[in-house]
């Protein structure tokens, strides 16, 4: 079953987000982009609520996005749960070059 497109709920009408469904992209647009990509951004929140995003390599196969990170994911913040509490984090280039 495909996800149904919808508009975000923004209580402040001054943002000008239309209420109609016109202009929303079909799910096939999303899956086409996922299928040709190699780099993806994974976004989470830290225990204190601050956002955290990290680029990862992955593959979209038969409707599922697979990605990995090992014991110390690339881009893990030092001293956080995702980094295993280590003393240093790693950063890598995230482009397709």
C-alpha cells in the first residue's frame, strides 16, 4: 500500500500552504529518486531533543531502504549513544564524487 500524499499542518495561515491536493507528487516520484540514490540523510533527535542528521550510504531495493553504520556510524557525535560513547566522532564527505 502506497503512502497517501498530504500537506503539512501549519497552524499559521501566513505560510501560504494550499489546502488542495493539487501539485502533490505521486509516490512513484519518491521511489524513483530513492532507487537512483546512493547517499541518504538519517535524521534523529538526541536525548535532550536537539536534532541530529548524518549522511549514510544505502540501497533502496524492492520497496525497502537498507543502510548500515557499524559500531561507530559515520558522523556519530562523540559521547552520544550512537557513537558508543567514544572520545571522537568521524566525518566523511557525502557527495557522489
